[in-house]
């Protein structure tokens, strides 16, 4: 009797551990309309996020948008990565549909510029209810306005799946 109780308890613990690990990577590769779930291991800890790419030719990415829950204790964080043609000294704006735009700053390296902002209560509501976001900035060399779209289709379901992890 003791042996079967021990075996049953051990199986329960193993099932619990296996289930936890399977839920952790469960979002990886899932499609949420225009968003995809991804997970990576960083310093032996799994880090999951939502991902969306934008390309004008279908091959070369012009902007990669990610949303994660790890960068801020209260809010999801959106990170937009664009080419270095962005002029970080000029005004950078993001808006959802016809709502009021927010002004942002970029951190640029030799390879890319990253623009990150938390989805506070207002912006989270706009992301959940909106159809499309737009990043607007001035190109470094030409000074021309550049606009990159972000589809919000599937965002709410993707975020719900991310929060369950």
C-alpha cells in the first residue's frame, strides 16, 4: 500500500512539473491572427512575447513589433524595432486609429532603432479595441515622413494567452 501511494504521489508531482513546462512554451508558434507567440530561453529562463513583422516587399523586415510582460511590473510593453533610417533627434509618434498620438523616444545602435513604451490603461484599451496602430517618424537622410502600420487584429487573444503563462 505504501509503495503504491508513493508511486501515485510521484506520478502526480511529475505530471504537475510536466504540465507547468508544457504551459510555459504553449504560446510558442501559436498564431493569433496577425500576431505570433514566441518564446526564447535567456539565462536559463524562458521569456515569451507576441511578435509581428512589417515588410513592404514580403521579405525584408522594415519593422518588428513585440509585446511582452517581463519589462514592466504592471503593464505590457510594446517594442518597435526599425531600421536606422529613423532620425532619433526628431519627433516620433504612435497612434491607434483616430485616437490621440503619443510621443516617443528611440534608442539607436548601428543596426537598429528600438522604441519601447508601456501599454498603460489608455493605450491598452486602444490596442484591444482598435484596428491599426501607426508609427510615424522622420527619415534621417531625406527628412521625409515615414509611416509603418501595426495590425491589432488578434492582439487581445494573444495577450490573454501570454498572461496565462
